C-alpha cells in the first residue's frame, strides 16, 4: 500500500542532495522536447533557465502543453533537418556546433534521463506506477 505523501514533498523530492527536484525533472523534459525541437528548427538551442513549476496544477499544465506541441510536429519537418547544423548552448553559454539531425537524439537522451529520474522519485515516494506506465504499451508488428 503506497504511503500518502504531501504534493509539496513530491515536487521538491530529489534522489540525492546534489540532484535537482522532481519539478525540475518535469520542466527539463518539456525543455528537451519542445524547446529542443524549436531550437533545432531555428538552428540554435539554449536551455530553459526559468524556475520549475511549484504546484501539481502547473506541472500538469506543462505536460499538457508539451503533448499538444509534440502532436503538432510533422515528421517531414524533422526529416528536413538532415544536412543542416545546430548550435547547442550549454548552461555555461558555450556553443557547440553539431548537425541538426544529431541534435534530435541528444535531446531525446536528455528527455529519457529526466523522465527516468522523475519516475524514480515517484516510485521512491510510494507511487504504484510500474514499468508499463513508464514505457507504455508494447509495440508489436501488425
């Protein structure tokens, strides 16, 4: 039986003292996906330096906005990134020039890292979510 945890305890939870909290993990996922895509589209990506949401309602709104933005992306647009370059700006501001299409897997790995961390925090705090909740339904050949 999962224990009851105050929402604020989840929002601020972190797996280690030097890690960023759950709310940041959600914010970073949005940045990896939507800001990452817009950055690759423009040819320049800079990290989102705004503070993370402070309530579950704000976290849910970010997730809803992110899903809507992802659904609007056309596969043909991503195919068009082949051959172009993208400058990735790190939190230190140092630009790293890379082919645009290689920026997409980098953003995906960043997304996966923060999604895994958020999932770990939720499980640690007593969520009953399991592997299927994390990876979704199995994809099979039709």
